[in-house]
């Protein structure tokens, strides 16, 4: 059984290189009937392939799909046959490392369509396959061709608006998942997983391969690789430490029903029902004074020893400046086990 499939409409530069691809109806783990039809019509040689498709090929594919009872994909192929933009049929036989831009875009779509979760797909090496583009009101433009396009627009009495210069487009130009609110759509990248019930306010940000399970208020930053559990809120200006540029390999996550206060941040994964006081940034090496229910000091530890523990309250002592953690008894007992042989 194949891993994923999609009929995409995209953009190419003057050299015929793919810049971006839009997949309206990507399919994860497509059934054998669908893939048998596709293999018989397009020039598929096996493995992972992105195959440019002509109008004639797409019409043949549409007829064959309809005869096989694959109505949705048949309709999509019929519409794509009339496209003025280039069309690609992308087949991922397995979740191997991508080798082309259309393959990367299909994987990013799978995440934003909620068909795969962050860390569920192989995304290594994608930066080299995503060209840095001008994202404009007329679509994606190769930076080498931007100046001529701007001039042509002026000659025709138009203004070409460049909204961003980046490798990733905003998610909502490709996917708008059900049941979400995004105040500033430029702040959510394609490849984000935005769970139903999530609200992303103007200063909120969600990177690719990151996101929320749902019912969250996001006014802070969700960095690449970070997943936020249901019912958890990120206060204004807060941050979650990703793994792209820090050199670390710890997967940062936020459990359910947590709160990271305004301008706070975490460099450790949080368990359920945890709180981080506004303005406090917890990194893995932060020295934390562990307090019991009577506010008595148990010991001073590194924050990494409390990773994934539940019911924690991180705060800074306003008199001494020390970082403190009020925790439940089970977390203290676990910490004692961790240090038993030190």
C-alpha cells in the first residue's frame, strides 16, 4: 500500500522548476484501487515520484478514476485538466526523505489537513528543496524573476504586493482546517497542525511541524517541533523552544490544560496541568528550588529533571530571584529516585 497521493496545481519558474504546489484533496494511505488506476495512466516508475501531467493525461486519469468508483479524485482530475497552471501527480510509495519540491508540499499539506501529526512524517532535508520565494498577491514568484514582474505590473497600471520573502507560505493560502480562528494568517505556516477549537491571536505564531491538539488560545510562539495539548493556553509574547537552531534534540511539548504566562518560555516538555509564571523562562539547565506543600525546600535541581511531570507551578521568588517549583508529592518522589545514585 502506498503512503500518500495527491493531484496538485502549482507554480514553476522560467526554467520549469517547481516553486510551490497546492493539493486540494491529498490522500494518506490511498487504497489499492486508486493507486492501480493512477499507475496504469501516468508514467509511474515506482518509489516516490512527482510526475508532471498534461491535460490529456489528466482527462484519461479522470475517466479511469470515475469508472473505478473514485469519484472525488476523478472530479479533481477533471478540473485540473483545464488548469492554466502546471499540474503534478505526486505519489509517495513510502515516507522516505523527500527528493523534490512537490513531495515536500504534499507532506506539509498532510499535516495541515490533520492527516498526520507533527513528528509523524520524515521532514529531514526539506529546506534544500523549498526555494526562497516572493509571496505576492499574484502568487509565488522566483526571486530572480521578481524585478521584471514588478516592472510589468507597473507598466500595466498595477502594483505587485510582496507579502513575504520566505521558504514557507502561510497555511491559509492552502488549507483552512475546520473550527479554528486565526487573527493574522501570515503567522501560521503551511505544515502547521491547528487543532479544532484553536484560536491564534494577532501575536501568536505556529511554525511548520508544530501545532495544537485543539481548544487552545495561542498568543505566543509555537516553534517547529512543538505540540500543545488540549485546553492549554500560551500567553502574549511567550515562547516554546524548538529544535531547529538550538542544537538540542529534546522534543518540547506542552501537556493538557497548561498555562504559559505572558513573556514566559519553556525549554523542557511540560506534563498536564502545569503553569509557568509570566516573564519566567525555564531552560533545561535552569536551577530550580523544589518546594513541598508547606513551601519548604526539598532540594535544588535542574529543570530537566521535572520534564513531563504533571501539576507543576514554576515561579520566581520576588525577593530572592530564585526560580521555584511547587509540585505534587509524586513528582518529589520521582525526583528522589532520579538522584538516588548520584
